[in-house]
């Protein structure tokens, strides 16, 4: 699984002008299931993100996790994280997982974060969504479940 993690002061996702997920301080996580992802990828990636120390401590150092600050997570599926831009001008997305399994992994990822005690809001898998956020810092981190055993 791939994830783009952003530290935010607030974030919201809407579908057809209706808010379906909104958080205050915390993490905005765009996530994509990839072909060949192992069955435990959602739980492993969720555990890494939950422990990611990218929030400021009293000394101003990035030393706290989202749980440490009492923050929330907004999880939005985004198959375009699978974009292959190596050739031509039109990205290919063939390495993204098929929709049925992709949705199941996405939902398991959100549930795994909840299981770690984090408040989680989600987008709508496969929907045309509008996402707004205020990136704090800005802090944006790319993560891939295959980067670590």
C-alpha cells in the first residue's frame, strides 16, 4: 500500500457538495492499495503511521505522534498514487489494485487505525471527492508498505 501523509490543522472531504468526513488537527492520509499487497499490509501501514512522530513537542521538535497530540485521521482512497509516469505524458494506473480488493484493503486500513485508538473519518471509495486541507508546516511524507519488512 502507498500513502501520502500530511500533518494538518484541519481537513475535509466532500462528495456532491456534502461533507462526509472532517477533522481538526491530525493527519490527512491519501492511500492506495497496490497489486500484490500482502494481506497484512493495511495493519502494518496503519501501525507505522499511528507511531509516526511528526508533531511538535514543547521544544518545537517533531517528536510526537498523532495519538500523542490527541489528533484524528482523515483517510481518503486515491488510486492515482499508483501513477506510472515513466513514459509518455499520460500516467498509467495498472499497478493499482482492482477495485473490489482495493476497497477492502482501504477499509481495513481505516479500521486498523481505529483499532489503535485513533478517531478516523473517511472518504467514499471510488467517488468523485473534493478534499480540502490546511497542511501544517508544511509536513508531507510518502510511505510505502513495501519499504519495511
